[in-house]
C-alpha cells in the first residue's frame, strides 16, 4: 500500500516536471484579415447610347448622335446635372421621309436636326400639358422661324408640331428625375430648313432736315442791305452837282417810255 502511494506520488511529480518543462501554451494564430473593398464611387452620367441600343430600332438616330458628336454634348449636360428631354424617331420614321432628304442636309444641319429633337429641360408626360408654346429646343430660338416647336396634349396623347410635320409621342423609352427619352412616330423637321427666315424690315427713310432759319435771315438781310444801298446812291446822286438834272432826265425817260 505504501509502495503504491510512493509510485503515485512519483508519477504525479514527473507529470508536473514535464508540464513545467514545456512552457506556456502558445496562443492560437488569428486568421489573416482581408482588406476591405473600396467604397463605390458616384455613378457616372446615364449612358444614352446604351439605353437606345436596348430599346432597339434606333440605329439611325444613334449614328447621327455619334457622327455629329452631339452624344458628347448630351453626356456633358447630364454630367453637369442639367435636365433634358429627347425625342427619338425610330428607323422606320427616317425611312418614311422623302428619298434623299436626310442626305441633302449638310453637317451643320444634321447637328441642328439632332438638337431640334432635344429640349433643354425635363418633361414628364403630365408636364407637357402646361408647356408654354412655342417650346424652345437645343437648336436655337423661337422667333423669326428659327427652331420652335408647339406641343399640345389630349389626355395622355402628346402631339408635336414643327410647321413642317405633325408628330406624336408613341412610347416612353426612359425616364428619371433628370432625363426623359420618348419615341416619336416621325422625324421632327425644322421649319427653317425649308422656309427661310423673314427678311429684316427695311430701314425707315431719313427724316427731312429742319429748314435753317439762319439762311433766310441772312438772305433777307442781304436784300435789305441792297435796297438801302440803292436808295443811298439815288439820294447821293440827287444831292450831288448836277444830280438833280440827272434825276429829272431819268424821270422824264421813264415817264415818256410808259
């Protein structure tokens, strides 16, 4: 019994010595931390080209946007928080135009044609009801047959008149609080492409010059001076030597002649 106790004691002592020799248990190694993803930046301007490509049947309008570089202007406007409304004719609207019409426009006119389809403010369908005519487009002003359009509504129907064509909004392609894109059933042709601006009014005729009173006064003075001089000469002739006889001779000549 005593031998068992001694053996147990020695075993426990050896166990303690072994534990002390191993030293403290190392702490577990934490897993490597993952770098946090960067915060997403502000969203870029709305990509009008992608919207039109997704809508389909807008290849002609997209091509004009790119060749005239008006797509860059639109992107700049949206990037600077400007609001715009775009009317987009589909490909079949361009095909229904008179043959050769689009090709007859020069580069400047093609750029103006695209701008004529853009309004420099946002319009929802309901806001067209309160639009003030004529409505200005990005192409220019509204006076003297420049680039105005007139917009009228009938319920939810929106009609657009340019003076050359009458078109209607057929569907909504895209809309948010800054940009609205509507499909129209015809190409909007500006009046200025077909009817030249009215000529400027002729200048008013010049007003007649005011009569210079000083000239009349000078003439009158000259006549008066001449008369006084004549009377003086006659008076001198009468009072000079032989003057009286000269006067009688002149008087007799005048009397006999009459």
